[in-house]
């Protein structure tokens, strides 16, 4: 039995232009992925090595996953995504094996990115086994071994995401592991304008639709909320008339 459903390997097709706002995070991600590969000599000269892993944290729906895919796509890297809780299996030994084979697959497909979504999920499962070591502990130790082993291998980047940074095992945050922390926060008004524009690229809209007003009216909305609003508007237009050719603003 396999501990993990097959990890999908892909080069995502998401561009930076598909992500509204988050300018600083985009730059940091690009650096994290490109510098270790392009500027090895510079790091050596200055007597250090580039950060190993990146941890993105922040509320749900604010583009953590989207940006992980975008950086892979923009840098032309293979992308392996796994959710923290998926690494667990009830079969003894299978979970560690899953972690090992994930990293092996990433190395075999380098240059690549491993994306751990919901990395906090590694800490929640606590079922003690007969030898007193929980599956969570085993997965964690294997993960640390793999992360520490990446030091010399500059062509695999690990990116993790969480909504709950407080729940992350502090061992993961030590230098040489996930040592670059990036906050991915909710969009401000200008960002929301960008995000509306992105999600209305394929939806024809009436001249009465003001993207600026929409951005102003959606204080507190995330990118995911805006995406939903746009899709709902398109469906609403069709509900009004199946001949609809555009969405209109109605407030
Ligand atoms: P979670 O913690 O729930 O996984 P997340 O931060 O990873 O959330 P995403 O999955 O990246 O969020 O975002 C969900 C969807 O919301 C994206 O696929 C996209 O359609 C939309 N979205 C979110 N933020 C943005 C943004 N800044 N620009 C454009 N679209 C966005």
C-alpha cells in the first residue's frame, strides 16, 4: 500500500501576471529559487550559503499556492506538490518511505520545487505506536534528514505553506531548513483592483462595471473571494438570460 497518492509532477502554467499584488513576495520567491542556482560563487565569496527552504504563511485564499506554482512556472522548474497530512499512512514505515521517495523524485526531476501545502498538518497527528514513536515523529525526522541533505544540492528548492505558523514544529524553522519566512497577506485596495482585472480577463463585462469601485467595495476580501465573486457574477448573468454576453454591475 502506498502511503501517499501519486505525487503529481508538472511544470505549472501560471505566470506572475496571474497573481495580483504580492510584489515583495514574488521577488523573494524568485531569489530563493534562482540565486542558489545562478550565484553559487557569490555566496561562497561572502562565506555563506543561500537559504534552503521558504515558508509562506498567512490567511487562506491569499495566493500561497498560486505563487508557488507561478515561481516554478516562471523559472521553468518541475513542481511536486504534497499536502502535509497526505504523508501519513497507518502502515508502519510507509510514511517515511513516502517522504524519501518524494525527495528522490524531486532530485530525479531537478531542477525542481517541492511544495508542502498545510505543513502544519505534520504536527497534528499523534498516535503512539508500540515502540513509542508516533508516525508524526517519524515523518518529521525523515523530513529533517531530507532537508538537511539538500544543502549540497542546489537544484531542489523546498517551499512550504501554512495558515497556522504557530503550529509548526520549531525544528523545521532552524537555519538551513525553512529559514526564509514570507508573509502572504490579504490584498489592499490596489491589489484587489489587480485581482479583479485578472479574474475578469475572460469574462466580458459591461461599461457600467467599475473595477475601482469593486476594489473599494470589497475591503476584507481575499483573492479567493474575488475569484468567486467574478464567477458568481458570470453565473448570475446567465441566470438572468442565457443569451447574456456580458456581466453588469448592479448595486
Ligand atoms: P490556502 O491556504 O487555502 O491553500 P492559498 O493562500 O494557498 O490558500 P490559493 O490557493 O493560492 O490560496 O488561492 C486560491 C485562489 O484564489 C487562486 O487559485 C486564485 O484563483 C485566487 N487568488 C488568490 N489570491 C490571488 C491573487 N493575489 N491574484 C489572483 N488570484 C488570486
